[in-house]
């Protein structure tokens, strides 16, 4: 099981603990590219992706495309 976290680069508060624990925390400079990052992580066999609500709002495919996808779980956090 591979888990990653995605947040906006300017967000200094989210996912501090996972980062300190050495988990994969990706920072995106352009929130509009969230769909590309999720696709990239899925191709790298990540099974769970945890993203901030702020970044999720920029995704066009998040709900429609990944809602029934059994290979990847998208978790949105406040």
C-alpha cells in the first residue's frame, strides 16, 4: 500500500506530521495541475492519495473519474 499527500505549496499548515514522519508529501505550485498529479501517482501504483480541500476544489475529474475506481482512493481533508 502506497500512500501520498498532496497540498498547495503556499500551504504551510497542512500535513506537517506526515512530512515529519517521512511520508510522501507532494507540494503543487499550480493547483490547476492536481488532475495531472493524481494521474501520475496512480501510474506509480499509489493506492491512497490524501489531498487538502483547497486543492480538491481545482480538480475537474476528482469525483467523476475516481469515484468508482478500485485502484486508487482519494481522501479529501479540511
